[in-house]
C-alpha cells in the first residue's frame, strides 16, 4: 500500500511517498523506490507489482 509521510529538510516540509510492501511506485510512466515532493504538490503515485531492488532478495 502507498504511504505518505511529512518530512522536513532544511526547515522545509516535503511529502515522502513510498510503498510499505517494498514495491516501486509510478507516476507518468517513471518508477521510483520512493518520492520526495514539495508539500501539497498534488502529485499522485500508483503502486506497481515490481519489487524494488532492495526487496528482490527477500
């Protein structure tokens, strides 16, 4: 399932989006292991059925 959390970098808030099951997430045909976007950017991602490289051995 896709998760989003608030993170702060250099006193600026961002949204970090990732799959809690270790799958790539995808937006506009590009796959990411996780994504960090400006807060409230409105960017949405879908979860793929492809495990991230870190999860392939598991």
